C-alpha cells in the first residue's frame, strides 16, 4: 500500500477491503440561495471541495428540483440560513395523482442540475469522484403532498393509483440518472428521506412502494457507478436495503433506534459511512472536543471499512472550525 493515497485510490482500497492510509471523509450541506442558480450553485460546490479537500463530493442541490417539475410551488430562500418553503402541493386529493406523468430530462429544473454537474466536473476532473443526489420515487411523491399523512392515506386507500404515479416518477429519474452520468457524475447519492422508516411504512409497504420501485433508478447509474446509499430517519429499514450494492452506505448512527456501524457491517459486508452526530456535536462541540470524538470513532472501528461522514446534510449553522476539525481528525 503506498504511503499516501489520492482520493480515488483511498476509496477504491476501502471498497476492495484493503486498509487505506486513512479513512475517507466527506461532509455535505446546502447553500441557500445559491441553489436556485446553476452557475452559482456549481461555484459553491466547487469552493466547498477546494476548501476542505473531501475524498468525494456529494452534490447537494435544492431538494425541490425533484418535485417542482410536477407542480409543487416553493418560496425561495431569502438568505443563507433559511430553508425554502413549500407553499402549494401538487397533489391534494387522490385523483390528482393521475397528473403525475413521466417528464422529459429537458425540463428546466432538471436541465439546471445537468448544467451544474457539467461545471463541477470541469473544475474537478476525474479520477476525483462526484455523486449527484437523487431521492427515491416515494420520497418525491411525499413532497408533492401537504403532509406525510396524505400520502399514507392515499397509498393505503388506493395503492394502484399511487403506484402509477410512482412508476411515472421512476421512469423520469431512470432517464435523468443516465443524463447525470453523461454530464459527469460518477454515480448517485440515493436518498430515501423519511420513507424507509418503520415510523411510516410497514415492511411490506417499504418493499412494494420503495425497494421494488427504487431498483431501476439505482441500476440506471450503471454497473461501474460509484453509488452511495443514504437511508434517512429513525427506525430505518437498513437491512432490507442491503441488496443495493452500494460503494458506501450512510445513515444516522447517532440515533439509538438505528443500527450501529459495527452491527450494520455484519449484514452489509461492505463499507459503511457515518459516525458524526451532525445535529448536535457538529454544531455545539468545540473543535478540540469534536476532533477527539472523531479520532475515537476511527480507533473504535479499525476492524471495519469505515468512511467518516454525517448522518445527513449538516446544518448550515455548523461552525466552519468544526467542519475543519472533522477534516483534520482523519489524518494519521
């Protein structure tokens, strides 16, 4: 093993079961309101990478690019710390799901993301890896309604109706994921948001409305893709998603209802990513304390292939000194 590896070699060693020179690390966050303009957003992503030298870049676009094309109306972020707000859903009654039809990749919201990827790839050439965020279809459907309860009511009242809409979203994103690869992404960061949790779905529902519909979108990235699987929320169905052969699997390990890194590796048998309590430690610890916690995390998990990361997008209020502390802590 070389004394010092580059980013791609380090990730590849981890994937192949060879201990790298140090654990790979990456954090990701939103950049309001740069996300609304493809060139500004690309510049924010490029600056984030150049400032912290992550082992891969998770492109973290505005979440609403997934569902605005189907008619959701958003109030844009007025500043760098305020999230955009959904002001009008696309679906208010069961019959509205019939309006969710496949869309072309040329839709302006999708086109803006493709343009951003091209700019990011140009600034961060291969072999460095960049991954594009893609929500799974049921997550996208969940953001088309006023609340999670509406979607749950609809899929239990008329599962065939919601199924047809999910397949339209699936078809759209199968084509879009192909174009993300063509634009320069090395894979996708596939996120289930709150829809792979026992808090919302039964095991049978997560398989029917999640896993089975998700698989073609996941596969669309290609056999050579560097895909990251991200299972959000509490009480997650991580074992159920283990059939998705991710380069890295990421979830919130700080939540006591979720598997630990070690326990999950026992059934995943592939690299795991996490360990940073992004909503607490990353925001409130001192840099020295956070640095020590990350070093203990690494020391505790020397026996498994670990990449250091957060449980989800880090808060935009996280101090940059703490972000730097995480980055510094992985160095031998």
